């Protein structure tokens, strides 16, 4: 089966740049796509110093939806937003004061990849952290998600007024340019060896091998790939009911399966059902006391909003619009004008009715 490769290199423009992330892209781009992906053929998508987090999210979402193996090569720098202290991948316009609005939250990457079949997703990362991120991530490592294999390194900030080079990723690219793709653990070890030989310390080594695929997510994903959307939802519903019985409807386990079912409705083309499910998840999380800017709350409302915009039946859109508008008033999210957009669309639907 063909593979997909996403090459993402991002760093701020100007004095805030810690690493010349994009400098490694020509070396990676010179590697045959089949070697980058480990498959006979592959599609390669390249993002060099992107400007907008939503644009990166769109490309990431498309790559995550593609069948077959997915390999993400990500080079850049991590910074914390000042409100929630969550790691973000800094983009071209990112400054310390604008991380929340101009950088890509790391949990967005994790969320987009979480429903992929086990054993099909790999992230190869060469990341530099600013001082605040470095202190936090030394104690609390990046969470890649339970179904993602991760290989790479996280480096501390370089000396003042110095821009680092992505030496780990350059070593990976150089090894792959030979035309032979070693196993990922072997590739990782060879890259670290090259890094040490060149006098560059690895910082924190990032490794999270792929899990054993005895996971209900794999069975659900297989159903989706085969077009058996009803079977996929029925299987997820059984796990959701088991989580509710064991831990309660407001537990993280139960909410996880509710989110899975919301995504499954999207894959099945049922935007109204997906929207309704995301609205329920968001309302439940808020009722539990989670804040309006909590990542899981924001993600639920954003996805409900996105699915609402895809509903083709005006009556069902009118039915769900007021609930979405009420939630948007409480959870404005990161996109300016989101509440105004809902109100305007709802007004148009009501005048049409």
C-alpha cells in the first residue's frame, strides 16, 4: 500500500529563532519517497516555515486521513503558551507573547493521529526547546499518543545569539540518502552515533516504539478502511458502554469513546451526528469543571463547529445551531470571529426557513 510522508520544518523568523529548521529540507527532499516512507511508493508533502497553525493542521489532517503508513518528519522549536503552559511548535510568526495564536499546539498533532491504525504511524523529530520548555519537558516528556512510534531528540536552547542546526535530522537524511532504509530503531541509533561523533550532544532522546496491535482502535480502523462504518460505530459503542458502566459517563475513558464515535460519524459522512456528539462531549467536559480554554474542550467545540458547517440539511443545521452558538459564547477558541460566524450562518438558516 502506498505511504504518505509529511516533512514539516518550522521556526520563527527573526531574533526568536533557535534552530534553522528549514535548512534540512533540501537534504530530506533528495531522499527517494519510497525510502522516506519505507513503502514501494509514497506521496510527500513539504511544509517549510509555515505561517498559520490552521494551515498546518489542514495538511496534517489530510495526511492522517490517508490510508497506508504515515511518516512525519518534524524539525523545529518548542515554546510554551503563557496561559496554559502547553508545548507548541513555533511557526514563522511566533513570538513569546503570541504562542497561543501563532504556533501549532503539540496536542493537535497527537489528536489528529490518534485514530490511525496501530503500527502505521511514525514521527521522526528533531526539536529544540526554549528555556521554559526545556525545564518543563525535562520533567514531563512530550506525549506522542499511545499509537504513535516516535524517534528523535529534544535539544536544549543554544547559546545566546546562536542559531542551532538540526543535526539529528540531518544525520537521518544523510543515512537515508544512501538509498537503504534501515529499521527505525537502527536508523535512530545510527543518527545518534553520527551526532556524537560530530560532537553534538543529543539532549533528551525521544523514543516510543510502536505498541502491540491488540487494541480495539485497530479493529475499528480496519472497519473504517473497509467501508463498514456501521460495524465500526457498533464496536466503539460497546467500548463506550463498558467505560460508562465501569467509570461513569463523565469519565475520561467514556469521553474518549464518545470522541471516537464522533470521529467515526465524520468518516461515515454523517456531519449532523458528528456535530451532535462533539457538542455533547464539550458540554460534558464543561459540566465537569474543565475550563473553556482546556485543549480537550476547545477541540470538541472546534470540531462541532467544523461538522456543523458540513451539514447539508438546513433543518438539522437549524436544530443544532443554537446549542453550538451557546457553546461558542463560552468557548470562543483560537479563531477570531468564530461566534460571529455561527450567528451569521444561523440567521441565514432561520431566514431561509
